[in-house]
C-alpha cells in the first residue's frame, strides 16, 4: 500500500501452526489439504505467504496459482496453468527457487494437455481422464524430488475446469490416506483459499467449492476478525508517522478487526482529499478496477503461456490507455485477495 510499511504478521499463530502441521504430515508421505477462508482483507493471503516462506526454509518446493476476476470470462485450467508456469521458471534455473530440482518429464505433456483447445480437452471423458492422470503423475514426480506445497488462492474466481481438476486431486491424494498409511504416498500439501463474502455468480463454481469443503480430508481454517490489540499493532507498524491514540482507537473501531481495512484507513488519513472509505467493500471496489478488454486478453495469454499474444494485448491496452484521460490516483495492481 503506497506510503505504508509492510504490516507485521500478528494474531494468526494458531492458524499458522495448523498449516505447519500439514507440511509435517505431507513431508512424512501423508498428503494433506487445508482450506483457508474468510472475508476479503481478513488476512488469508498473508497467512499463506507465511506458510510458503516457512516451507521453503524447510526444503519444500512451493508453486502457486490463483483465480482471476476477468471481465472477459473464464479461461479453462487457468489456475493450474499459472502454477505450472511457476514451475517452468524454477526449472530453468531462474526465480526464487532456481536452485531446486529440475522439472520432471511429465511437465511438457501436462502443459500441452492443459493448453489444448478447451473443446478438445472437455469433449470426451477419455481426454479429461488422461489430463487429470497426467497432472497427478506430474505432482507425484515433483514430490519424489522434495516435499511439494501447492497453493491455490482466490478460488471464488477460479474457472470450473480448474475446480474439477482440483477436486480430483484432493480426492485422490488425501481422501484415502488413512487406508493407505502403510504404503508410499506423495509428499504434498495443498493449500486453498477463497472469500466467503464473495458472491458466486456461477452456480457450478459454488457447487464445486461446496464439494471441496465437504471432503472429510480437508482441514478448514475460517479466519475471523483480529482482536483490537493486534489491529492496533498493525496501525502503529505501518504508519510512517506516529498515530494519536484517539485516531488509532477510531481506526480499530471502524475496521472491525479487518487488517486490510485498517491499513486503508491509515492511508486515507494521510492523503488530503482522499475518498471516504466506509466498508471493506469500498476498499475492494476501489482497488479492483475492471480490466479493459485488451488487458484481459493479455492476462489470459500469460496464463496460457503464450508470450507473443500477451505482448500484443499489453501493447493494445497501453495504446488505448494513451488515448484516454488519466485515471484517478490509486494502486495499479489487482487486490491480493486478503
């Protein structure tokens, strides 16, 4: 957030401990899945980031994908394509995890299947089964090299194809772990997150998330509001200047324990003429501006690992932006999904 320091990680020690227990179980060949849910801005992304940092320190490989709120509609398997693109970067020896083991042989086939024409992939049960099996093989090969943490965030925006594949993976990896406890199993922890306050305008998406939530093997972490003392700590940590006690109390009261909302209130108080922020919905709407058609096309191309098409979309979006009047001040990046 512009002008503010990075907030400290506070108030989620028990939740982080549960995620770490899942990593320990996965490292011991007991695949695990944890779903982190809660309202926008309550701290889901920050909690998952802390787990990812710890997992890397423990020698695990972390790959991540996320749902995208695209005005142009869904992109099939977009969540998994984003995750595998992370894997490709690390396999080429670049990025944060470049010193880790190379990508497995199943990677290229899995990517080819995911990037196939959606109609071709979804056209028959055999093609879909082949795709799901190859992705499972890929994850198994990765976990043979080192423990694997799969992070899938913002599933309230995920495409239905990705949710179907995710449901298959969780059922196969985690559902039978107690029956197969004496057999070698994949060393995989799956971490999911989605907003509980987001209206699911696609009924099939809501159905898929409900199916995931009902699985016995999925641990649930519903994040609630932070207590006043933790919000106060965040306020004083992020503000570059001292915050008066009365002002801090007002922010604590108005934020209702939502750390993102509290930070926005701190920022608004430092900006003369800033728009009034009254609810977390105001925060999300202000930060999540709709992509133009060209920008959405670029994002979709990047998700499908088509860099030339992505560059065309970026150039078109930039050209269109030059022809429009400048937009008001505000973050240029999408929301993190908190």
